[in-house]
């Protein structure tokens, strides 16, 4: 049965490639791009075409003008498929495209296809529900992430334009809103997981989970760093309103930290490689919460003192008195190596899927 499915999938892929070659070039149609996308998102669940996956990333790094033809080819492929393998490979490819940090990608907005109601058309329903859930959750996160980054890009650009192009420091409430958005992204990431036993031994699912783990590490580390900075600002100049919002963020972070710890343990058990490299999630201190409660009740400002280790650039993980903050150091990717082409280092990608900076990049405020 498996051999028959593999042969059928290969025939479908070849037919799609031939069809793409016969199609006339339109404004965004390009047979070469479409053939590469088809190969990168083949029906074979036991193999990922590393060469063509990296060709997609290379094209984007060469010129942002390649984005629209690639998006057209990928969305056309995704809209037609009813196969969970093709869907997951397409989402992984889209995830890698986001991590190129090209300005045109960051301004894209919502995804150009919709998997919110994805349903595999070939598996028995008793087996398909887990894969359907995985595809929907992965799509939901990428769609939410893309919309968030796009809205922030536009907001920051408009704000800076009003100040004659100068970077403007975020207000405390804007920073707190950003933290809440990060927490919403983390919640979405935690929903991406294999939900039945057969999925836990599936190689493609584990490869996708590797990408998810790296994304969680990246988003959560940025959340921690921003949270530490926000707390310092609140203790220095913040008022009751800001402290009240910060308290809600801290309380949410406390419960979310427990969820992350459980998620990492689960991933380690099923054999997700990158999960073994995740640092321990530190518990939110009672002192931080009590300090904010005092500000809310009295309106008094307080001071915060970070440990000297915050200034030690060579450490991969910087520990403040209570918060664990991951520093963005250049050699940070060297500690994780695997053969996932979406996390491949052969093209100087870091393990958050980020290639060397392109000519146009986002402001640091909303960079992933």
C-alpha cells in the first residue's frame, strides 16, 4: 500500500511539473519557479528535496522581485492539494520564506492560501484527524505571525515618517501591547503538536517540529528580553496603568512558562532533536509580581538592578536576577546542527532560519 501511494504521488508530481511547463507565462507565472516549488513540496513523506528548498531561499536572497512568482506558485500548489504531506512541506517552505527577513516578505500580510479548514482527502478519517489538526495549527500560527509582523511594519513606518525618518522610542503601553502579541504567538505555537501515536514516529512531522521548536525559542527569547526592558522602564517611570497591564502580562507569562516546559518535555520524549537543546524555563519570581502590585496600589516608582552577567556578550544565555533572556550572539547557531533543509546551515542560515541580512531589513522593533 505504501509503495502504491509513493508511486501515485510521484506520478502526480511529474504531471504537475509538465502542466506547469506547458502553461503560458503570466504576470507572476513562471514555469521554472513552479517546477521548483512542486519538487520542494513533493508527495513523498520520507524525503525532502533539500536542493530545491534551498533554491527557493537563494532566489529570494538574490532579489525580492522573485517573491511574487514564488508566492503565486506556492499558493497555487497549496490551494489544489488535499494531501497532508504536501501541505506540511508547503507550510515549512513558507516558514523558511518568512525567516529570510526581506522587507517585501514582512509587508506581505496574511498568507496567500487558506488551510484553516484543511482536510486530507486520502487517509481514513480515524487517521487523518491528527494530521489535519497539525496542518491547521501550523497554518494558523504562520498566518497570525505574518499578519502581526506586517501590521507592526506599517505602524512603525508611519510613526517614523511623521518624525522625519528618525527612529522613535516605543511608549510603555506600545511595548506592553507588543508583549501581549508575543504571548499570543507562543500560544499558537503550543497548539502545533502531533496528536496521535502514529504521528510521533513520522519523520516529516518530527522535521516540522524541529522548525517549530526553533521558532518557539526565538519568539520566547525576544519576549523575555523585552519583558526585562519593560520592567526596568516601569520601575523607573511607569505609572499605575502600565503596571496593571504589566502584571497581567507577568501572570500570563507564569502560566505560559509551565506550558512551555511541558511542551519541551513532550517534544524530547517523541524525539524532536532541537528540543534537547532548549534551556530551562525559569519561574516568574514573586518579587516581580509584588513590586508591580505595590506600584498599582501606591503609584510609587521603584528601581530595578540587573546582574552584571547581562553585559557578558560571550554567553549564549544571559540571566538577570529573575528573568532568563537569550542574547542574540553571532555564533549561537553552531550549537544546533541537523539535516533539516529548512534549518540548513550550508547557506549560512542560523538555526532560527535567518539568512545573512538582505539589502532591506525590518527595524529591530519587529524583527524576528
